[in-house]
């Protein structure tokens, strides 16, 4: 069969069926465009989520930043630090100098290999060196055994380009604060986060249809009679609700008074008990601290005491329960609703984020004037906290933090109540 014959045969076929062939080409182009551009938008999801707070680009809430990127290290379910962008690390001088080796198999969201020159951590108390493209060295001012956990902070390339499942599609700022941020993954699923200044404004935004989901709400009383909403709950094991007692206040300076206030509270109906300041899922948790179950025989010291209990609005119901128990124990209690951490107070009820490492130097060491809310001073606690952050052996560190919890709970600079329940509200 000659090439001329084949050519004539094809020419005759095209001439006879040209309309069908043309239609097939058009349908093929349409199908290609549909599968490439339209279908992902049809099968993908778009969720608008509301969050309370003011956040900058470099300090996004963890629920968002964890989706965009990760740090040199990450934390497993037991609170242990494990490799992430760094495949390994070491310290040869007791925790003052740390050397991290990068995992060359991990790339940025633009497909390019991560190099040490792009690691943009900044610390006031550390010198950073980058000996090679896959190694970075941190030279601290002093020994710090918990330093690897600091490096769980997500890393970004220019433009919030990370290593996570979601990319930043767009972001809206007002006065340096994030108003909206949209994340998108490879399936074209979109998460649109909208930030509100107050919880009341957040709930109004939900009512108006501005958002589909409210994340991490503690008080759901305003939703009791709502229809067509779904309420999910999650126990905040990495948070505790507690009452910080001003130990510099003359009427609360005695340990026996603080213990009496603790014994007078019925904690059985508050939720999952928080026995101390460390998460029960942490390797450093001590389950054998004094539980302070309600005991009316141990509250004689607090008769005729007067206390002002300051609380944030979302914990008002808890404050009312505490006030009732204290009133029954003979303590005249006044509730004060505030919107931020008070400068001067008797007792302050708050929800606290538990640090990822058992090191709680900033919360309880006597030198930490800004973050030591209870204004607590105890040389024994100071020494344990100092030892815990310089000891590298985890078994030894664990013994230190077991003692730290035992002595701290005994001294009652704060009353540890419960791990809060966080609610997620969404539409059907």
C-alpha cells in the first residue's frame, strides 16, 4: 500500500466526517478546561472560619501556622521533640551550642530544597552560624536543655511560603494586623480565616453568615436554642483553667490561707481535673501531687476573709461557682469581670496555655516579673526550674519536674481547676 493511497484515504475520511471530527476536538478542549479549571472548584471545599484575636503575619495562631509550615523540630503526642525539617541535632557542650542538620528531602512549597541560608530564626540571646548549606549552628548565651522545642516554630520563605499541606493564597491586613487569610491545598480546598476583635463580634459574624465555623469557644450558652448547628467538643489537655493568687497580697501571703481556699472549692463538676501546671500527656507530668479535693474540715483559716475574684468574660460561670463555694466557706467574694490580665488583683481566674516543654521558668521563677502572674517567690522552686532547664538527661529532668510540681502544688501560688473544653460551632 503506497503512501499516496494512505494520504488519499485519510483525506477522504476527513472530508466525509469533518463535522464529527470538529465536534470531537471542541468537546475535547471543553473537557480539558473543565477537568483542569472547573472540576476542582466543584469538588473542592471552602470553609470560612472565625477566630478571636489580633495577629500579625509573623505571629499567626498555631492552628493556622501549623497548616502552612513547620519548624526544624516538632513534638509527638507525649511531648517529645522529634525531627522535622532538621533530620538530626546535637550539643557537645552541655546545651550551650546546638548544631542542626537539615533534611535535604524536604522542600519548600515552590519545590526548591531548603538551605541553611533560608532559616530565618532570630534570637536576642543566641548567635546563629551557617557553616554549610545543610547545617545551622546556634550558640546560646547560657545552657538551655529545652532549646530544640523552641525550634518547633514554623519557618517561612519570603511571602509565607512554607513546607506544609496548605499554601497562603491571599492575606488582608489593616494596620499591620491580619483581617483575613485564605489557605489552599493541592485539592483546591480552601480555608478562609476571618479575625474578630471580640467573642460577641465573632458570634454576630456567625449569625450574619460571614463565617461557617467558630473555632475554640469555651462558653456556648448563647447557642443553646439555635437550630441547624453542629457543636463538637475537644478537651484542652494543653491548657488549664486556674486561679492565680497574688502571693504579695498580705491576706494571701500565708500558705495555709491559700490551701484553705483550694480545699473549699468543689472541683468534681468542673470537667477534667487539672492537678498541676503540666499536661497529663507530658513525659514530665506528676500524677501524685496533692489533689485538694473539697474538704470543709480544712477551711477554718479562711473564715471572714474578703476576696475580689477577677475573671475574663468567658469564665464568668466558673467564677460564679467558685464564689458560691467560697461564700459557703465564709469568704466574702466579689466578682470582677475584666478583659485583660490585671496589674493588681487578689485572685485572677484565667485559661492558660501549657508550655510544650515541662520547663515553666517564665511562669513561676521569682525573676520573671512580667509573666509570673502570682508574683511568686520560692527559692526551692527557683532552683528546680534552673536545674531543669540546664539538665540534658531526660530521666534526670523528669525527676526534677516531678519535684517541681509536688512542691508548687503544695505551696498553692495558683489553684489548678480543670482542663477546659473547647467547642467548635458549625452549620449543617
